[in-house]
């Protein structure tokens, strides 16, 4: 793939920084490493950089970090170390497409292009939305563990609301069935068999509702 004069996003090594995120270039301002292996690093200024749309389309002002594809950057959508800020849009500079596989082996096609990046290696703290503040971190961690990947706070909120409503409805149905059975048995002691069958039906219906709720909860998190 022809990249022109584009620089690449790498994690360079040096005696002072075992892993340093930076822009590796052919015409650098500084070189890191020993005599045998050096990383030519751009430390400041605007430089053309190879990026992809793995985390979505890149627009002016987006923060750029390293991607799973070696040498290619991507938009930072979480708090992480970044190489700088995009100064141009990816859509206007796409030069190639590449097929990659995720952790589950599913193939995905990504676009790769060259954009101008204002280099400023630093730690980027993602702004917290109001929804993030409403959801306890342990629920986000639990949902992410169930799904096997990072889950957005909105999806976590929807999934747990669905789970909560399902359990509430199933509990109300079960309570109403038991209460109705006790009242009917008090009025007619001879109707024990019919009441037991009715309670079993209510119990099975409640279990079915809980099963559907758990399935919906899992599907919301994983799809």
C-alpha cells in the first residue's frame, strides 16, 4: 500500500520510556533508542499521519491514538494516551481499504488514509456525560465482562432497566397469583386441585418472562 510521505503511529522504546506512544517519521526532530535500533519520532508540529476509521470517521478536532493495526492511528473514544489532534478529515483523504479481524474472528473492512495531525503526546481524559455519572462503574464493568468488550453507558442503562422491569413484572404476577389462590382457597377449600394447577401456570409464566428478560438483557449487551 502506497503511503506517500505519511508518518506512522507506533509505540517506541527507549532507555527512559519503555513504551512511548509517538509518530514515527523519516524526517524526525528526535531519535529514541540505542545504536542498533532507533525510533525516529516527531515531537511537535503538524505532520501527515496514517490513520483509519476503526473507531469511526475522523474529523478535525478528534484526538488520535494508536490502533490495533500496527503503524496506523485511530480516533480516541475513551480516556487514553494520544499522539495529538486531527487537523483534517479522513473522508477527504482515504487511500486504501483493509480487512481486519476482531477478537471473535469476525472480518471488518476499514478505511485508511493520511491526515494532518497536530502532534502533542499526552493523556486524554474523555469528557464524562451525564449518563456516565448516573451509572455506577461496577455496573459498567459487569456489563463489559458479560459482553466480552467495552459497553457504552447508554447500552448498560437500557439493558439493566430492561432486566429490572422484567423482574418487577414477574414478581407482581407471582404475588398476584399466590394472593388470588389463598383468597380462593379460603372461600372454597374443596378447590385445592384447581388452585394448585393455577399457581403452577402462574409460576411457569413468571419463569418464562424471566427467561425472556435475561435473553433480552444479553442481546442488548452483545449486539
